[in-house]
C-alpha cells in the first residue's frame, strides 16, 4: 500500500489535529450558547409553540437539501476542483435557493391546512427566506472546510449563534411566542452568510459551465438522494405525530429527541467536519481509512456512551430542573431515545466510508431500505402515542438495521461488524457500570430533595466514577485522548520553555 511522503503525512496529521481542536472548540461554544438559549426559550415558551415550529421544519428542512444539492460535499471530495466548477455551482445554488423560497411560500397555505392551524402560514412564509439567503454561502463554506480552516469556521458559527440567540431571547421576553424561534433561524443564517463572505477570499465569476456541473453531479445527485430519503425517515415521525396527535405531544417529542441528539450529534460533528475532507485526501489507502474509522469510533463512544447512559438515569431531574414541570411529558421519550443515541452516534463514521470511497450510490440504496423499515415502525408505534413511536424506532433500529448498517459499508474497507462491536465494547461496559451506580445512588437519595439537588449529586458522581473506570481498565480510547492532548501541549508550548510531558507518563 502506497503512502504519502512523510512530510505530507505530517502536514495532514497536523492540519487534521488542528482542525479537530478548532472544530471541538466551535461545538463546545455553540453547545454552551445554544443550551443556554434553549433553556431560556423553553421556560418562556410552551411545548405547543415549539411544536408549531417543528411542524414547519418537517417541510422546510426537506427543501433545504435541494438548496445545497450535495455540491458542497462534492467540492470537498474532489481533488482537482477549478474556478469553473466553483462559479457554476455558486450560481446554481443561488437559483435553487430562490426557487425553493418561492415554492415553500406557495406551499404555506397547504401546510396550514394539513395541520389545521392557520398561524403556520405566516410563520412558514418568513422561514422560507432562509433558502434564498443561505444559498449564498455554500461554496465559500465548502472551500473553508476543504482547507481544514476550522479556526475561521469556529468564529463564524459562534458569532452567528450568539447573535441569533440574543435576538430570539429578546423577542421571547417581549412576548413574540413562536416568532422568536423564527427570528432565531433567520438571523443565524444572515449573520453566517455575512461573516463567511467577509473572511473568504473566493468570489464567484460570471461563469456557467454545464460540463463542470455534470462532472460533480454523479457524486452530488446520489448524495442528495440519500440525504432526502434519510431526512424523511428522520422527520416523518414529527409530521405524523403533529398531524394525528397534535402540537403538544409533538413539542414534547421533538424536545426529547433534540436533547438526545444534541450531545451525540455535536461530538460526531466535530469529527465529521474534519475527517471527511482529511480522509478524502487518502481515499485510496483503505487500510489507513479503516484504522482511522475505528479510532474515531472509539473517540465518539468515549464521550457519547456515558452521556447517553447518564442522561437515561437522570432524565427526570434533568428535564424538570432545566425546562420545568410543563415538559414532564418529554421524560420517558427522552429515556427511550437515549438507548438509540449510542448506536446512532457511531453511524457517522460509516457515512465517511461511503463518501470517501465515492459510493454515494450504495449509500442511497441503503438509506432507501432503512427508510422503509423506519417508516413502518413509526406507523405501528403511533397506536401507542409519541412514546410508542420512540420505542418502535429504537427497537427496529437495533434489531433490524444495526448489523447491515455496518456490514454494507464495512466491505468497502474490509471492516467487519464484529470489529465494530469489539472496538467499543470496553467503553460500553464502563458506561453501563457508571450508569448503574448513578441510578442506585438516585434511589438512595431522600425523596424530598428537589430535582436540581438530585442532579447536582448524581452528575459529578457519574463523571468521577466513569473516569476512574477508564483509568483502572486502561481503556484504549482514553489513552489515545490523553496522548493527543499531550502531543498538542508539547507542540504548542515546548518552544516557549514550558515543561514537556513524556509519552510514557500517559498510562
């Protein structure tokens, strides 16, 4: 197997690690700001108002795929990208954004009729402007990502979220209700577009080359098709719950799903944002890609497994402390989804395999099959309400879909399902032991303690116990994380005369 020269490998390693650190910083910053705003909005708004926006998002989120059309990923994946590609894609995305805004505006009355709520019409009209505005940043965003320049992306993303969150919180305080959530979405898009144009050196030329578009279309078309299918399988539950059960159950369901998705998605996104462009550079070296996929899987599991299991056992005090008693209906749904979160977080690395190997056609067919299974599960689960839908999704995901979701892409890089399980088994065991201990402590705490006090007692215990277990059993992912941290410390501070930590001290 041929490798790049040592200098190139070192450069790629350094840029990848730097990208991971900046991407992690971005996610931590975003998480902190978004979490604070979410708590504030959840306390000032009702589950019904969140449910209204969730109803609209089912349709607007679907339309968003066609504004980008997979060309952003195609720019990142293709190594010989030219100005004719970039400018042609830019104008195509702008045209698509304008068309989608017009289409969603035209569909606004239908959305209001479908859910039987006329307030959805003006809300949809306002949210539809996101497509026209957001289309202006697709190419610049892809170029910054392709260059692994996540320092710039960190600044842009945190700025956009902070400004948008401040506007939304201010409007919620003034009593604007669901319009504060609309303002949050629009202002985040506007600020991010303005910031990306400010920091990016690339500008579009008046070039329109159909041949350049066609050269990227095979990759992007299959990717977009797969994303569309995946989107509806991920969101048809919201649509059906909103249609048949109403806005209040949907608000609780959507908030529970969001609480589960946020930590595991953010961790996976930190790696995905960096590893896809990095792996695309070595896309022909399958052995190295396999090693990196397994290492990344351990890193994701190291963080998401204890998060999901810990959240499962402290869900009640967590929800009541942060959101209040009016969100009690989300607790059981959240606990069910926490079981789903562990497997879901790992699948992002399987997606890298499809993309780096340019097998978006295979990804499309897999997502189509998985979508059929999930939709059938949702329809069955509706008979038992929002809780039944959550339970049906989790059961079908593990019993029917989890094995083929790894077996199929694994063949592309000689990765077996057994290797995937063995890779994360020690982390799962430590997380399960920690969660069991935290649950037992919760049973022993006085029943008159308020939710915040129970949370304050259980969470630090879980964190300390998990760390002790990782160190005691010398879990590989934990050692790798410490080694990475030490390497970065040495690289950044050795030149400044700061004491360097030796590698043999990491165990």
